[in-house]
């Protein structure tokens, strides 16, 4: 099965919408939905998921969080989560 960026973006947005603005999504969850439960399937999708998350964050459709705080989509490292923009 071939996964393209639009599939990844749609999966991220669906997961974020299901969680709502108060809960975050683990990017590996999106990769597992697309690549299956085995690391050989979802592992290679982690970088494409990251690229899709950055593109969605640039468009204002999601927020990338580090340690519970919004992160710069062009300059973040380590563990991150994805969520809908909050209206606070």
C-alpha cells in the first residue's frame, strides 16, 4: 500500500478532530493507522508524518506541541504531539 502526503494529512486531521482541542495526538498513532501495527510498516512513515505535521502547522490547521506548549514548526526536536488550535 502506498501512502501519500494527502493520506497522512487526512489521518492527522481526523485524529485531531476526534480528540478535540484539549487532547493531543501522538504522531506514531497516525503512522500506525497508515502503516499497520508492525514497526516495519509504520516506522518508515514517521518522517513523512513529521513533514505533513509541519505543513499543517504552517497552514494553521494544527499545532505542534513540545512539553505541552506550542512549538515553532520549523525548529522543534524530540518528542512532540499534535493538536487542534486552542481558542483561549
